[in-house]
């Protein structure tokens, strides 16, 4: 069994943002030499997500608006977590909606994707360096 | 390491619907010959989900009502994504709540499930042929 | 390929609660002898979650309040599922927001985690014995 590990680093300049990381994951897969197996891609931070959806600007706007409705940032005093001195409780909630990780099949050395699947890093508490883990196992 | 891949195709006649796909995944597992490992089952489309829950008609109704409250289909003009000519922005949101994929343990050649776990395909933008990927790795 | 399986049992005395199960999963990993691979940790029940987030008391309170807003327990007659004699329809909904499972990378024999990642069992219909499955594959 082969295994491969890499960290991808991001620094989103705003509190929230989405980045298509599919090319970086594809580069990891090529480097791994795995042709049949599974790729795990996960946020290593608990206020960020990795998810798969469409790379369409309007949709990313819709996610931003919708997540802010489901789990508003303000008033920050609404959240007990923020009594610790943080102001990011909403980010922990938003991340649960969008998910921590994706697992993708590897077939014949490629990400085994449908036509529109793209992997995104979703940042909900940015303005600092944060990491995504890529772990690949297979043969 | 053994690996196995199969696509399952669905055409849901309505915009939304749920299908219990556990028997098809069990058939894939039997065909794979894997006795210890992991099964990944994922929607290959970004307006559909694969999830695990109870095969109870009332609950599936409750999911339908609840998802429509969390991410309403109409007014379609509410969503920027629909400016592309689509009317399925809500489907992309509903899919994030229910999830893209499940990973299930394989033990002694069986899906290693609790008493009520069933795998569902959740369609949020149907009336066309769409696919689910089953990937199995193990020994 | 090595594989390992263990069930962890919980009995949460209230309807809802969160338990940090990271030490138990770490013990499983040590017992498995796997140094490179993947760990799957999933609820075996459909009214419970396994998720990764911060072990901070205020945040767990915020999750409880937020999930009750997104999918209220009462009025129980609101849900068709409860016509079966159950009163736990909301638990099936809450579990979808928080997720069924996590997949964690194993690197050099350790859970490959960022600084704050902790694995939680989330109970939404407790007061009885329920199970979590830990499955580890790798080399």
C-alpha cells in the first residue's frame, strides 16, 4: 500500500472566502503515484471547510449569504463561545454546514469526478495562515 | 490491495426525491470480493446527495419540508446562481446540508452497519439521468 | 493491508449531549498497529453524529442552541416521522447538520490533526445505550 501526505497553506485576506483547490489536489495525486485508492482532503482548522461543489461565482455568493442567514456573525455576544475572547463562534457553525472533509475516489491515477465537481477550501475566519491536509492511500 | 468501481444511474421523475440504494451498494460489495476495507459512495453531481438515515416514509417527508425551509426553491431570483439561466441554486444548498458522500466500513464482506442505517440517494434537481459512484478498497 | 474494528458504547443520560471521544479513538489506533492509513469513525445510529470541532464548553452550548433553532424538537406533532410513535424526528435532522462520520488521516501512527481538532460523539436522542464504530485500514 502506498501512502502520501501533504499540507496546503492558505491565507485568505478577508474573514470569509472560497478557493478552488482542485489543481493543488491533482498535483498531490500525480506526485503520490497512486493509481487506485482514496484521497482525503480536510481542513486542519475547525473554522474552515473543505467541500465539493460548482466553481460558479454566483453560487459562491449564494453560499455566503445563506450561511450568514443560518449562522449570523453578529451579534457576537449571542454566542457563549465568544465569551472566551473570540468572535468566531459563527465560523464553527458555518463549517458544520459545509463540512470538514471530502473523500474522493482515485481511478487510473485521476480524481474520479463527475462533470462539475470541484474541491473548495471554505474559510470562515481568515486573515491568518491556515492549513488543509491531503492524504492519499492506495496502490 | 483490491479496488472496485461502479457507477449507479438514476433518473428521478420529479425535481426532488429520495431512493434507498443500499441493495445496489451491497451488490457492488459482493461483486468486489473485498472482505475488509472501506466503501465510498458519492453523488457525482453537485445538486444531489448520498446520505445514511432511516428508511421511513414520514421522515423522508420531514426532510423534504425541512430542506425547503432552510433553502427555499422560490423565489428563484433570490439566488445569483440562477442568473446563469439555471433555477437550481437551492439544490446546491440543500445538497450541502445532506452531504455529498458516505464512507462505510466493510467487515467480513458486509457493510458494517447499525440496525437502522440505510444508504440514500437524495435528488434535488431531477428529471434527468444522474450518477452515483461506488468505490471500494480493501483486501 | 491491516484492518481494525472496534465499537465504542455510550449512554448519554439526557436527550442531547456531546462527548469528546478522541482518547478512545487514539487508543484504538495504538491497538491497531497501523502507522499509515485512514480511520473512519461513525455513529451506528441515525439520531447521533460523529464530528470534529473544538472542545470548548461555550461552543458546545452554542451548537445545542443553534441546532434546536434549525430543527426544533417541539411541537413533535410537526413531524410526520413522529406519527410512528417516536418523538425523535428532530434528532434525525440535527444529525444531518452535524454529520454521521469523520475520516481522519493516520501518519506515523498518530491521528494527523491540526492544533484544535477533537472528535466528538453528538447525541440527539439519548437515554439509552448506543454505539460508534471505529474502523482503521492501512499499513
